[in-house]
């Protein structure tokens, strides 16, 4: 089993201390809208591990995922991913108060430090990973 | 400039074209050291666990350049660790190998081995064959190397309108048998001048008059069983490689050029 850093144990545990940690968390609808897209789940998961990055690196990572199933991903496909991050996904995640995106410098920074938010991001990534493995079997 | 000097110039020019390769994986391994290219800056970037399979992003002109492509590291590893010849005896290359040839042009490898060069040459021979016409120049180094590929070149020249020029250097210290040169219709063999091109394994194709099918593969023997080499599709580099090689209609007469043919045509 690959170590996932800090895997969620009991997301719904009635641990008052953890559930008070929602001061900078987005609204429920905004959070789950953010998580309703594969690219955005991957962006958030990447940022949970490394909270400061750039749009270029996020584009590399998303394309790298697609490359696993292909021999090669060319410049055009990467450009499309970059553009969809710039015009769509990053502004949406920024609106949801999950991250900041500086379109001039390309800097992307996770802004929420809420433990429940981090847990649900890790959970959704792990869930997707498990389903992908199921489908490979 | 001599033919050897122009081949060397191709490598020098290719080397000036800087690239960067960023290698993403959750744990580092020996790949960074294995990817031994002279004009590529290779860096490792850790990615979180449970992420994608290790992949590499290749850019032109260093880090801020345009992305050339993104490939699984497994694809590149198959090349750098030494590709396997197809088990079925065919000349077919894997799509992975073709991808590497597309992505890593103008990349100067410090130590290519014979197997890598043989497979790469196969792909380029096939490309010339598919075009079907034009001039293909091939440097074999020795008569023995040419003899080993004689059946391939019989098919290549016989099944197409390609004008094939082969360059090799006989070894004065061995007997006549070792220096025997196969006679193949459609293939002109050049044996003069000798020593200066001896270190070069090369394939240069003029594209049959169009630039989009041109290529040059140039590799310099390092005397330790490996080669310093690169391949390119850049018309200006191909022109440099072609510079001192005979063009159709030349009489091959000047002292600086390659000498006479052995009369196989």
C-alpha cells in the first residue's frame, strides 16, 4: 500500500476540535462543485501536498496523468489543459476561496487550511484512485 | 570544409539547442543519471504519492521554452536503457520508440550504443523507403558493417527509386575478404577519401526534394563501443550534413569531396 501522507481516518468522527476548523472553509455547495470535476480534484490534491505552485506545473501534472495512458502528449494537448486551467478551473476554485491564482505571475496557492476540507480532498482523490484500480482488475 | 567537418558541425549546432527535461515522480531513481544528453538539463520534481505514473515534460530553450511533449518515463527509459530488437525478427519498431525519435530530435546523447543506433537507423531507413525517392547517404564505417545490412539495402534500393550512397573505409591491415564490399543495384559505394569519415555512423536523407521528410542521424564513434550522436529534422542542419556529400549530378571530382564510385551502377 502506498503511503498517502495523512490519510483520512474518520471523516465524520464527532471530534469537535476538528470540526471547529472551518473558519476559512468554502460553502458546502462551492466545495462539492469544486470537487465535481476530475481536473479540479487533481489540482486540489496536488496543492494539499504542496500548497504553493504555478499554473505551468499544474498543467504539467494534469497532462502527465493523461500521458500514463498514452505514448506521448503533444504541445497542443498541453496547451488546451493550460487554457482550461487559466480560464475556467483556477478562477472557479479561487471564487470558492480554496486558492489564489495570480494570472500575471502564474502563482497558485492553496488558501484554505481547514482540516475537514483537506480530508475531503484527500478522500475524493483516494476514492477515485480505488475506483480506477477496481476498473483495471 | 570536409565532409567529416560538416558532420561534426551538425553535432555542434544541435548541442547549442538547449532543452530541459523535468522528471516528475513520487520517488527519485537512477533515471536522472541514465538520461545522459549533453544539451538537456534534467531535473527531478517530486510529485505526491498516488499520483500519475512517473512522467517527463520536455521543453525547448530551457525552462521557459515551449513544451515539446509529455511522456511516461517508462517510454524514455525503454530507450535509454537500451531498446530490445523485436523478437519476431521483423523490422517493426514500437510506437514508444517512434515517440522518442519524434520528441528527442536535436538532443545530443553522450553515449549511444550500437543497438540504439541500429534501431534508430532502421526507423530512418523505413522513412526514406516510405517516401520512395530522393537521395539517402549512409555512413557504415567499415565494409563488415555494410555487409551485415546488405539484405536490408538490397530491399531498400531495389523496392524504391531511392538513390543510395554508402560510405565506408576499408581496413588496410586486414585481408581482402574482410574488405569485401557487396555490389547492390541502386547503391553507390564511396571508399575515398578514407580516414576522415571513419568515425561517423550517419544517415542523411534529402527528403526527395521536400523539407518535411528530411532527416540526419550523425553519431561519432568514441572508440569505447559507444557513440556521441544526435538526429535532426531541421532543414538547416540537414543541409549542413548534406553540404559535402555528393548531390545527384556531381562528378564527385573535387579533392575535398568523396571520391569515385566502385561502379555498381
